[in-house]
C-alpha cells in the first residue's frame, strides 16, 4: 500500500525518493557517529581537569553543535522531500525545507548585544 503512494507520480519519483532518503540517512548516520566520538572526547577532557583539555572542549562543543545543526537540516530536507512527493511537486534536490530551519537556527545562534 505504501508503494502505491509514489507509483501515482511515475517510476522516477519512487527512485528519487529512495535515493534522497538513502543519501540523507547516510549523512545523518555519519554525523551521529562523529558526535558520539566528540562526546566521548569531551567527557574525557572534562574528567581530566587538565586546563589544555578543558580549553579544547570549547572547539569540540562548537563542532558538536554544528553537527547537530546539520542533522536538523538533513531531517528538514527529508521532510520537505516527503511533502513535495505527496503534493506532486517532485522537489527532491533537498533544499525545499531549509529556509525556515536555517532562519530559525541562524536567529537563535546569534549572540544578543547587551545595552
């Protein structure tokens, strides 16, 4: 029954959807694996209480934060692809859902200026 949803739009759509999902899920899994390694290193540095290691955590946490943002954007792309497919738009280039999420992330990532 689920396969019938995409067959309405032609054989190419089903293939494009699968390609997009596969590509995005591989990227997400890679980022999550990197995050696991980063978190382990951050924890080890924190437990060591060595000043150099604690300073290194600043850049590691930034990298972790950027990876999380990328995962959010990849999931937004997946969601956008699903919506486009169901609506028949066929936008599988992965850019459709990013605008809102990028604006949200950029807005919330900015530091506020104190008066």
